[in-house]
C-alpha cells in the first residue's frame, strides 16, 4: 500500500496490492495484475452463476442475498418468527423509554400480587413492581446477551474455522483435535465458574460483561466446525485457485473470496445460537449465578416466578412464554434462512 | 482430555476471589495454620501438582464448608443419586423419543407427525425449569391422594413417587433430541434402495421397517450423542435444584455460595468432565460396533 500516487483511475485495494507486490518482483508485473483483474471477473461471474443457479432462474441476474430474501419472505413460519423477534426488540427498546423505569425499581405494597389487568398487563409481583415493564427491561438484557453471544461465537468460529480449514494438514488436524477435546467437556460447570470469576472480579460491571464471555467461551465450537467445513469445500473452487495463483495472501483470499460466499451460513449460525444463548442466560440466572436482581432478565423473572409459585402462578408464565416463543421464533428464522440460502439442502 | 479439564478448572478456580478463612474473629496465627492445612500458602504450581496427585489417588481434600467433610465423601453420597436420575431420564427419553420419532417418520406429514413435531418442538423450547416449576406447583395444588399421613413436600427424592417428577421432567427435556434425529434419519432410511429391495423380495412391511430401516436410522442418533450427555447434565443442574434432589449438581451449585468451596468445585468439575468423556468414549465404541464401516476411516 505504499506507492499508489501514479494511479490515474481509482483502483480497488486488491489491485493496489497486486501492483505493489508485482513491482517488488519486477518481472511479469503487467501480466500478473492483468491475471488478477481477470480472476476478479471470473469470481464475479461465478457468483452470478451461483445465484442464478440457486434461484433456478436463468438469465435474470439477481444477487445471492436478494434471492434468499425473496425465498425467505415466502416462508410463513420464518416470517412469523422474524416479526415476533422484531416486536420483542422494539418493545424492549421503547416500553422502558415510554413508561419510565420507576414502576420496576420502586416498591408499591398497595398494589402487590395483582393478576394481569389493563393497568398492569402482566400483573404485579409481591413488591408491586409492574411485571410488564420488568419483562421488557429483562428482554433488553436477555436479548442483547443472546445477540452479542451469537456474534462473538460467530467471529471466533470464523477465525478459528478459517485458519484451520484454509491451511489444512497438520495445523488443521491439530486445531481440530483441540476442538474435539474442548467439545467433550461439559459446558455448564465451566460457564458457572467463569461467570463467578468474572462477576466477582468486576462487581460493578453490567451483567452483559460477564454473561457474554461465560456463554460464548463454552459455545463457539459448533460454529468453528461449520466454518471450517465451509472453508474446506469453498477453497477448492477455481476462483480461489486463481487468486492464489496470482499471489493473493491467505488472509486476503479468505476475507475477499471465501467469506462473502459463506454469508448465508453465518446468518444461520447466528440464529441457531440465539436460542442456546437465551436458554443459557436463563439457566444461569435462574440458578442465581448469572444476572442478579435488581437487574432484570428473563432468567431472573423465572427465578422470581419459581419463588412465588404458590401465591403468584402468573409470574412464572410471563418469562416462560417469552423465552419459549423467542426460542421457537429464532429456530424457525434459522430454518427459514437455511432453506432460503440453500434451497437444495432440503429434500424431505 | 481429563488433564485439559483439570487444568482449565484449576486455573479458573484460582482466578476466583477465593479466601475461605475471612472470619475476622480468627487470630492471624490460626488463619495461617488453616491456610497451611489446606495448602493455600504454597505456590500455584505446587498446588496444581498436589491437586493432580490427589486426583490420581482419589483423594479430594476437605470441604471448606462448615463441617469440613471430605469432598470424596460428599461426592460419594451425591453422585449415585445423580447417575440414577440421569440414567432413568435418559432411558425414558430414549424409549419415548425413539418411538415418537419412528411413528412420525412412518406417518410423515400426517396428523400424527404434526402433533408429535409440535410436541417435540414445545418440549425443546420450554426450558426445563419451567416444566419443573409447573410440576412442583401441580403437586402443591394436587397433593398425593392416599396413604400419606405426614406433611409431604411437593418435591424430594425419598420415594419413587417423588422420583417420578424429576425423571419425567429431565427425560422430557432431552426427548426432542431423539425424536428429531430418529425422524430425520428414518425418513432417509425409508427412501434407500435396500428398503425397496427388501419390499421387492416379499418381506412384510413391518419387518422391513424394523429390520432394515429402523436399525440403520439408529446409527446417526448414536453418533451424534456427544452433546447429549452434556445436555442431560445441564438439565440435571436445574432439576436437582428445583425439585430438591440431593445430587451432585445440587451440591456443585451449593459450593458456589460464599465463601466458595473451591475444592468441591474443582473435584466436581473434573469428575463430571471425566464422566462425560467416558460416556463419549463408550458412544464411539458402540458406533464402531453398530457400523463397522466407520472404524475403517
């Protein structure tokens, strides 16, 4: 990236680097950058063919993502799931803003232990806190933990899986052995230990700061395996070979040529991890080891509901239904995305 | 792998703000003696070596909870309960789950299939603590009818009547795993040519299904059983806690109450890891026995 002053037309970063490395080598500079441009063209055409092929439509040129979005929109279960998750996210954002958080932090004994009513849609708990407000305050924590955990898992999985799958050979088998070893360990005891360590070390941190590491350190293996599998199959493609032949570095090949083709898988991985993360958060908080009151999360609410099960049966149903519906929604979105990105994958 | 588990557990536990003898009434000299008794004044590497040596000899040291009982004794009391709970729940889930999976594959896309799929999905989506709570609540509202004179808690592990709840709830949480896998692999097996061949040579449908399709459909179910054991373990943490089963998972969570009982945590984590690793090994052996092609890789 040093000498690009004499370029008259703006070039892509890819070509710039090609020029740099070619000039360093002196000979065949022209030929190499030409070949590179050609391979770019090939990659683009390949992608276009793939998209057209996946859609079963010849001639019309649509991107992979547009195509997938169309198929996804036709899937009723998946759309319902997506709409539900969106509604939950919106409620989590706006309910506490509109209503203020006073009803969830104060103590109102004059209206304790009420069942669901128009004033308090989900009823109140033994301290008179508004369960509707607490549910959406909890959703903020539960959902953000779930999405951040999924993202972290995805990023770690991409990095680990790409390195392992791209280099293959000894590196691959070594990294996969290590993964197998970790995979065999029971994750919950370790998650509990990590959460305890972090929450004691960082007593003032928000719950997300210790829940995310605990839940993602113990759950990235599957995504690393999936990404490795993708890498193994995609790196055999001609456009990867041509990029390699024209001297692109491994990091460049992976980020520019292989990863864009795994976008579908990535999105699916995210939505597959969301249910696990939500359940994991709920498990830990329910055991009293995760999010701690007065912070509210769905796990905390469930714990509360369990404590008052004999007097206040509605308190357990609020978090239970929220958790279950979110899990179901995320699963159906993941299924829908998988079908949308890979229509051939579903035979029966 | 057990070494890896023990190492990870050790490092993590040492990171915990762990100081069991914080009682201000303790004289400094007494505290020092206690720390020496528990080996806490040694360097970490020496402590780790002691810990590994203790593991090898099956001696886990003393608990730092009141009573200072040997950790080995506590685990010896609680582990059988957990194994019984896990084993019976596994058996229940396997029998019911596989049956439902086969049924829904045979009636694919029919009403039976639909009902089973919805049931399995709901069983997966509702976390086991909700089911457990509902079960406990159910026992509060509908107490056991006959022959009970003393006060009965809605949970516990003393009679088989009490045990039914935890086993069913834990079994229910792992059942969808079997149902989904068996259904998918059964559907695939039914489309294979050997099923057509078996039918063509005049084998009755029932015999074809059970001798040919069903046997082969079990292989993927067993092969993918790895995460299952960890899943059972996760479930038993919750269920032992809610339904007051005196198992090892319940003890484990108990040992996290301040001051943290690090020996108990260490010993339990390593033991549970060893158990899961062992079970996975057994799965590998069973798979090789079921499907000789796999071991030829």
